[in-house]
């Protein structure tokens, strides 16, 4: 028995074991003593430690975390993409993969996640998320998150807080994070098992409670992480069926839920403690500002494109500006508003149109509220958006929280028209689009421009077309035809501006 594990006081023990029916079974006194002695030899006394420091020290030893600098594990299973559900409050879309290699470096606080043959689970797809990819690696540092797909490096600044949170709620990471963060201890009994509940907050980042069983193993983590716009969302991660890997304990089953919906479901097949895990952001990413200042590009008289990971558009009205989208993060959205004001000086941004609730389209809506703009969204979102705006930001209060300003929301139905004599801007719901139930597009009849999100995201001109027409694009065609819109050019929220003929080519129709 390790020297600093204190023997428990015998009087604390009521030695009984539940039988199959869950009732305690009493043992004769001699057997009771023997069982107690066996327990003392083979189980660290986490269940009896009285203070959090001892509980964590014992858990760290039991888990093999003391000398664990890195860990890499291979798994099979599914991930579910947060922020890309078809309807707000609904389940997250599922992606399966043949294998996932997850690696964490607890000294540098970095991580990587490589996915092999990641494919959408649903066909036809419902909800957002990237299309199926052969292989991609996502890298995480305390400041950057980026995904490498072949030669393409995609920066994901909106994922930084959540991904760092994921590093520090791993079975060993959560012990290390608790040790450095003035954790507190409570005891809980669940399913007849007494668990140490160790709670802490990583300042400005996330909060977590790790539930540690009597063997010193982390069996569950309840955590809250800041997600752009949506607020501080709760996650529950369970770790089960621990195996021993040369003194390092690691679960064979990892499951995570958010709001009761699955977000991760893994069966671990291989664990490698203390292998080299070296994650460094590419120079281009370090050298580029995290939030590069976009420059507006004129598309037509008074219509500007503001290119970015999510493209935005600025439309000049007689007395004001309409900005389409407040995407990704507050910082990125603010840089979009600045670009719109530079392109159209002397007019206020009065309206910000939210095309749909997905995080890459709504992540900066708090910046739009701070701007004082009225946020326009489809009617089904109004109540849930009000809830997002009202939810507390305790981990990292943002400028809107500090300002005390209230968001102005305007709900629109299937059609709405801005008109001030200078131009008309029509908003239309993409009825029946499986990408999102609240998907709005904008049509400028005079200019014959259509601004749309995620129904067509044109890749490079020479990119091969998918074998099967994208159902989101097919639905866009149906809506254009239903509404009898006369479109010259499509201004997408992702990808390049294209003539209407590209849409018909994508759905393999001649028009
Ligand atoms: Zn979307």
C-alpha cells in the first residue's frame, strides 16, 4: 500500500454488499474483517479520503496520471457535430468513421484528432456539417484550432474554447486540471456507489465536475463550455470498462452527450501512454492574425461581398445598411461590420440577417446585438434565440454582457420584403430544405442576385462534381422555381460567386 494513503477508520465502514436484488447482504463478522483487509490491500482508499487534495492525489496514482505526459488512443465509433442540427434544440448530425486517433499532450496542452473515412450516417442528410471526407486531422493548441485535409489547412477559431475543454475533460486531463484549479469536494451516491465529486473552474475557459469511484477511476465528467452564441452548454462524458496499459488506466468506452443528445460515442481499441505528441501551428496560421481583417468586394451597385470562412454581404439601402450574417465568433462578426462600414461609409448597420442557426452562421450574433442592429431570423428561432441571448455568461463575460444591452430580434415568416424606394430585398424561406428548417435566402430582384447559405457552396472551378446531386442544392432549385425568381448570379455564404448555370450543372440539369 502506498505510504501516503491513510487507512480508513474502521467505524466508517458498514461492510455489506448488495445482492442481485440490490439488498445489502451481511457477512459473518470474521469474513467481514477478512474482506476489509483484502479491500485495504487492493483498493486505494479514495472513498474514504476526507479532503480534495488527497482524493485527487489518490486518483492520479490509481489512474497512472502522475507520470503521464501524453496519451494516444485509437477508437472506432461516431461523432456528432455540435451547432449543425437541422432544427435548434434537436439532435446533432451523426458522422461515423473507420478509426479515430486521438492524442493529447498534457504538458503543452495540445491535442490532435485524426479521422479515417469519416462519413455522414444519414442518407439523405439532414442538418449541416462538412460532407464526407477521406481523412482529416484537427489540431488544437491553447490559441488555435485547425483542420488539415490534404494540403488544405482550415482555421477554426470558433472551436478553440470547446476543443481546449475537451482536452481537459479526458480521464487523465481532468485530474490534472482539477489539481491546478482549487477544486472542491462533495460526495454523491449513484446506483449504490459512493463517488467523490470534484468540481473546479478553469478561469475564463470551462467548468467541470469529475466523479471518481472508490478505485480512484474517473467514471464521469459533467462540464460546461462556452460555445459562440449558444452560451455555456452542459456536457456529460462517461468513461467505462477501464483497462490497464502498463500502469495507466484507460476506459474502453467513452460516451459524451450534450443536452441529452449524443455528441461522441467511442470504443477504444488501442492505448499508447507517453508517446511523442507534437502539435505546432503552421507558420501561416501564427503569422496571420487570428481574425484577419476582411475587405469588401463590390458585386453590384451598393452590394458588397465580404469574403471569409463564412462569406458575408453588405447591402446599401437609402439610409442604412443590411448585413447578411454575423458568423463564427463575435470578433469575426465585428470585423465584418467594420468592413461593411468602410465599404458603405456614413450609414448605420440597421439590420443583420441570420440565414440560419448553425454556429458558422450565428456564432457572432452577440456582436450584432452590441452593434445595435436588429437581428432578423426565421420565426421558429425567435424564442430559442431569446433564450441564447438571456443565458448567463459566467465563464467569460463578453462585451454584450458587460454593456447590459438587450438584443433586438425580428422574426420573419416565409417571406419578407425590405423596401425603401431605393431597392427591394426579399427574404424567402427555403421550404423543405433538409439542411436546416430555418434556412432563409435573400433575393435582389433588380440585380437578379440570390444570396444563399449551404444549399450550394461552390468549390474551385475545376473541382469534380459529386456523383449524386446534393439534396440541399436540388431543394434550392425547387425553391427558386417555386418562387419564380429570375436569378443571374448566386452569392453563396461559402465558396465563390457563380452564375445560376453552376447550380443547374451541380444538380445535373440543363435548367
Ligand atoms: Zn448550415
